[in-house]
């Protein structure tokens, strides 16, 4: 059994066919989704302070 602990979350892989690579991709997806949501909540002035505009958020977060 594999146990992965990230901050307050614990993920256990008990041989259900999930590979460690899959779990890391899921965690990365969730982290990027959270970052995109948080950036979308900022106003345009704050986005400009960090060098972004509203249209660049998705490409900056997802690397597209």
C-alpha cells in the first residue's frame, strides 16, 4: 500500500490500478485549477501588478 501525504490531505493507493504518475497528474491538475480560480478573483489592477492581464491567466497557469 502506498500512502502519500500532502499538507492535510492523505491519498492511499491500495493497488486499484492507479499508478503514482496518475496521482501526481491529478494533484497538479487540482493545484492549477485552484491557482486559475484564485487569479480570476483578483481585480485588473492587482493582475497588472504581477504582470498579467485577464486574458493571460489561463495560458500562464496551464502553459499553453
